C-alpha cells in the first residue's frame, strides 16, 4: 500500500503538470510536443498505479459467492503454495440435496416437482424442496438415477454433509391392505399368515375361533408394516404372535393384551 501511495502521488503530480501545460498551450507558451510528453507520462504513471492495485488485489482473498465460512486451515503469516486450501465456504440458502431414485420410478419425476425432506439432525423437522435437476444417465450397477433437490434454508439448520430422506410423490394414493411384519410367516412354499375365523359357538353359546393358513403376496415394507398385495381382504383378523404352535383349523383364543410394534411411520422411516 505504501508503494501504491507513492505511485499515486507521482501520477497526481504528472496530472497537475499536464493540466497546466494544456492551459499554457492555449496561450502558446509551450509547444504541442510538451503537452504530448506530459500526456504520455501521465498514462504511464496511471498504468503503474493500476498494476500495483492489481498486485494488491491478488493478495486479497474474496469469496466468489455468499455463504458461511468454516474453520480456518492456515495461520497468519504462513507462506502458502498455489492451490493451498485456506478455508471452506458453503452456500447454505438455498442448499442442494443429492438423492437417488430407482429406474422404475424415474419416469414419473419431473423438474420442479415438490419433495418432502426430513433429517434427524434438524429436530425431525420437515423441509419442502423442488427437484432442480435429473441426471441424464442411470447407474448400471444399482439401477438408480441421481436427482438434485433444491431447498430453502433461511434458518441455516441444514448443513452440508447431513444425511436426509426425501419423499417424492409419483402417483395418486392407492389403498393397500397392511399387516404387522410379525404376522408374516415363511415356509418353502412362500409367505403366509394365519387368519382367524369364526368356528361356531361353545356349550355356553359363546363364539369360538379357529385359524387357517393363507398364502399371501407381499409388497413394500414401511416401518413395522408390510403391504399385502394378494391373499387378504380389509378387516381380516390375523395372528401376530405364536404362529409356531398353529396349524389349520386349530382353535384359538383372541388375546389383544400384548401388541407387537406396529408403527407405520417410524423415525427414521426405514427403522
């Protein structure tokens, strides 16, 4: 900065001399050659001032965009080589989330589509974002396509590197029959449940119940619930515990005092 001040002072002096000689030229007190020499000297000094300013600017680090600085990686007075990382800079509002969608669903996703995002690092709060970009290719190994979701983050609660779950609606809601995961049994022939049905009345006129095996086709799982695509109807009663002791048409007593975990929307969602 001291050298810049010196060069600026010299340029100011030449500018004053040039202005004075221009007036003297009108009075024919100096020649045109003198004025031309003054102008050339002024331009030379101004070029030196500009060069010195550019050199100083190269020593000043400026952020290319607005954001939040991380922890400084260098100390004052430390000599730095070209390419040395000084500090990280992150743009937090808006912030981008990269997720992957299966190729079977990617055809229903559009840029601008609204997305619900949840992360356990932000007190379980939900955020609404939009799909800002869809990758032009699908990963050959995973059959997944990358999506980029843009989120407004004015409170800076979302930070780079956080894990989040995105929910994208790709169609109209469809009613499904679901059962607790503990109701599903397995044997070599497939998945099955034990369905409780009426079996007449006892000597006291009270209804009796029995069970029958019912093979089912299962679908997606969410939380503690499993979707049953085929084999059950809404309202069917199924056994959720003690299936190892059961067989077709064995009498049973209904006891709902102990219930298994049956959370349809746990946190996190894949718990």
